[in-house]
């Protein structure tokens, strides 16, 4: 979720969802609404052309490279729906800790991939979103647009 400039706000995020074909449009709309309800302080915006970001944080590497990225992300991919949760403790991302509680999801570091909407456990996803938001709060920067 790094390397691209954030390009717009909530209207662009909704336009992205509206541009998807069914049933993916309805699936993403439901996940988008869930994310907005679960972490309402994280404002949506488009991060590139096919990823909705929620909240933004500032990062700086030891090399001196720095920038901004999304705290939470949502994207429709060809074979799955991706939810990104960047929160971690330096050794493990929050999503990785919940791997056993989401057996039908493919979880790798901060990315949670669902092949089917029915595979989403919203109770567990809500915990991941809230923990990620709490961990990343000290690095949060305003979202414009």
C-alpha cells in the first residue's frame, strides 16, 4: 500500500465501488460500510486507481525514505477481495495473529484475501480493524479531499 499518491476522497472511493460489476459491487459496498462503521475516524479516499484507503499514516525508514500509506485498505482483485490492515507490533501484523480464526481467508502479513464474500467473519475482521487503528493512531495524518 505504498508507492502511490493518494488521489481523492470519499466520493472517488464510492465511484470506484459503483464502477465494479455485480456481485462484486455489492460485496465491496457491504465491506466498505462495515469498515466505515467499525473505524469511523478513518476517512476513505482512493489510494491509486484500485484501492480504497481508510486513514493515512506517516512512515520513515532507517534509510531516510519516508511517505504516507493507508492504515486500512480495501480492493477488488480478479480472484479475491483484499482487506489490508497495517497495524503491527514490529514482529507480527495484527491480521497474522487472527489467522487461525479466519480459516477460509488467505492471510499474509497485512493482507487478508477472501475468495468469497461468505468467507468473511465480520466479528474477527472488526477486531483486526480496531486493533490496527489503535496501533497506528500515533502515526495518523489528516486525509484531505
